[in-house]
C-alpha cells in the first residue's frame, strides 16, 4: 500500500521481531501478556480490538480490522473512523469448534448478535475468498462483501530453480481443519522425508500432540517426519528447497500456506472439493483418500521434469493472480471510493490507513 502512495501503520497486540524481515516498519505495538483461558478467546479478541481501534482512531482515516470484526461498527459509531472488517475464516462454521461444535451456537450467540449488527452497519466487508464472501452474504444478504485475493510478497517468496533436496513439505496452523493427518498418511509405505512447519496455538496443542503421536507410534514414519518451528527466512528457504508441497485442507480456495511455496516455484497437491478450486490453480487434486495422495506423491517425486513444469506454472499463477500488489490495489481501490467525499473536502490530504 505504501508503494502505491498510502500512509500505513499497523496496530497489533504483539509482533514477532522478524515478522517483516527487513521491510520498513512503522508499528505501534502494545504488548498484552494477560493469560486467557481458551474458552474466552473469542470474547477477549473483542476487548483487544477495541483497544487497538481506539489507538488507531487518533491517527487513521480508515482502519482494516483483521480480528475482533464485530468491533468495526462500534469503531465507526464511537470514533467516526471508517473501519472495514476483514474475514479470514467462516465465523459460522461450527466444525471449527471440534468436539464442542454442539455447544458452539450457545457459546457464540452474543458474539454473533454483535457480528450481525456490524454487518448491517458497516459500508463494506472484505473476505479472503469468493466462497467466504458467499458465506458472509448468506448470513447477512444486505452486506456489501468484497473478496480480496490473498497476496504473496514475491520479492521475498521467489524460486531458486536449481534447489531440490528431495523432501516433501506441509505448513500452516496445526489445527484439525487443515487435515495434516492426510498428508502424513500419504508418506506411508514410501521412503520420502517430510518437514511440517507448524504454528502451534494454545487452543490446539492437543492436535499437535496427536500428530506427533501419530508419527512416533508408527515405525514406518518415525524418523522421516520432522515438526519444525521456523523463522520466516528459514521457512522461505525450506519452500525453495523442498520437492513438493501438500495442502490437504478441504477448502475450495488455496490458502497462504499453499500459495507461498507456489511462489517459490514448487508443485502443490491439494484436496478435491465439491466445487472447483477458485481461480483454477495449476495444482494436482486428490480426493480424501490416502492411497490416492500417496500415488500422486510417488508420481511427482519420481519425475523431476513434471515437478519443474508444475512449479513454473505455480510461480506464474501467483505472479498473475495472487501477488501482494494485486491485493493492495484491490483494497486501496475500494477504500478510495469510500473516502472520496472526504478527499474532496481535503484535497491535499492523503488518507492514512491502519
């Protein structure tokens, strides 16, 4: 956004030191170290969002809220700052609550009431896919929902075409919705090594332990599957040097965890869904069958020429449809439209975005 003339600041409750890897940083960081039981996570997010929006409102003309989305309409009423909620997941998918899915409607009722009001009051909502936009519209048809392409910074995630060290990779949040079991099962009865670059969150530690137990209790997998916590630089180096990437999550759009290795020129095997995967990406699709995944892995691992061909198509796909510039341009376009009247009143002022 800054490269396109906008002034931007990031307000966050916590920031990893290496998160932006040398990019210019203007961060107002408020460290919050209050232990919160997982059962109160969603409601605690609202309190954090209120504090951050309150700080941002002293400076910004427009705020994009990536968490605690119901606070967006409160921000507009309280601080008179345009606040756009950005959804990165389906808030109404009870399956995300695992074994507690039957209690989820009761637990989330106050939250969903606030969210419903928010969707009626804000002028626009961003989502990270067309399918998620449809889910939001289904719950509040009057909402103006705009899907924004997931963007990858191709100045950092880029191919090293001569790098191929012969291992398979998975990455992302270690959460049941990402279906890591399928990727691990695909390596059974093979001799390939796998690196899982996982992000472990407090509420899904049990799932991380389950995956480790799945590996350690199987002599065929033990010693070939490694769980690693990587810095972003190390993560990129792993993407650039792996042979292929597995994305067994059952969504009809590719997440950042798949797009980043694609930007590094790596082929991806992804889950087949009922509807076509958005944007028709150059990936190999598999049904929810470990044998089918295993066959695809064996086929690609034994054919470097095909891996290279798919890798080049992957890189071109991200460059054309999922670059960071594409995402920033889309957001700025809609924010500019919303702030047009304000800019007309103050023509010499460039809008500031938080």
